C-alpha cells in the first residue's frame, strides 16, 4: 500500500480480538449455481447470520468499546437506514449505553421495529440518509451525545475489515473480492486487510446505479451531497447503500486500493436477490 491511512492492518486484527465471542465467524460457502453461471468459483460470505443480520454490528461494537465512561453514561446517537442502526442499538443495549437512532422517514417498518426492539430511541426524520445525518448531528450537539458514524470512522472501518480476515483465513487462495459501497466503510476495511495479506488481490466495489456517489467522486471529482450529487436518486431496493456523500476517510482508501467500481441497475439488483433466494 503506497499511502498511509488512519486504519492499519494491526487495527483490524485488534478489532478481531475484541469481537471474539461477540459476533459470529460467519460461513464462507461455495455457490455452485453462481459458479456455473460465472465460469469461476464463487464464494459467498453469509453475514446475514449475524444476530442483527448484517456485518454492521462488527464496526458498531468495536466503536462502542472505545467510549469513555462519561461518554457511555451520556449516550450515543447514530443515523442509519437500518443495519447500522440495529448494530449500534443492539450492542449499546448489551453494554448498558443509552442509544438514539435517527432514520430516514421512509425507512421500512421492519427495520424501525427491530431497532426499537433493542430499546433504542428512534427518530424518523429526513428523506435520505444524508438528511437524517444532519438531524443526528444537531441532536448530538443539543443533547451532548457521542456520534457513531456508520462508515467514516477508523474504528468502524477496522471492525468491518474483520470480514476479510475471516474470508482469507478460510480460503487464502481468494484472488478477487467484490463488496458493496454505500459510504465505503465495509470495502475500505476489507481492502486494507486483504491487500495486507495479498498485495495482488483485486477488490471490486458495487454501487446502485441510482446512487453512484463514490464512483462519481473518484472519477469526476464530484463532492456528493445535495449540490454535487448527479445520480438518479429516488428509491432503491438497496436502501442501505443509498448514500449521496461518501466518507472522507473511505474515499481515499477506495481510490488507492479498489480496482474498479461497478454500477448495477435496479432490475439487476432485484434479479440477484431473487436468484439468491431461490
């Protein structure tokens, strides 16, 4: 790696130690159907088997552990379309930390209900994740809470990077990893861990075509947000990665370590979900 980042491979290994016995070491299994379709061996990492059904709780727990006693007492706040919300709420409850979660107004009821089930206070406000983030920042200042960012935080990124450590421990011969991109936390952690283990490994990111924020930023210098976003926007089945403004930390990591960012249309996402379910 030619650039020094805020997160090192040692940070990711340290996160893995903290997560032992807390999160699942999820299976990495061959998909015979996808392998036949693609003409190569395709492995799937089953992060849906985590307690909150997402990798997000890895980073959330790693970040919450770093809070001071005073910060734990005052509580935390996060913004999320669902998975980060549940990860923060679940582990905050386990650690005895009060949690407030700001979610976009159109967040699916199932995700809202699951977050509330972890005893978090849920605030539904804003049309997008970015608008919800602005609300969360305001409440954070007003109520003196600690903001737990869903992707642009070294401890969050280090926690998500443990996914790659598990993958490569199970199959050291992996030569390509494909990961989704919203704000970039998952793929950043994966890229740092994977490139440390094998500098020749290729990392490909995937964004919903309606929200090509990271790709636009790195290829055209667009800044994201309401004034610079040039994607189609609107609704997407991939609501968890409908991010208009990628992270400042993550964009540098993705630019340096990710081979290419691919875009997928809604019909392709729907077809893929249906294929996996079948």
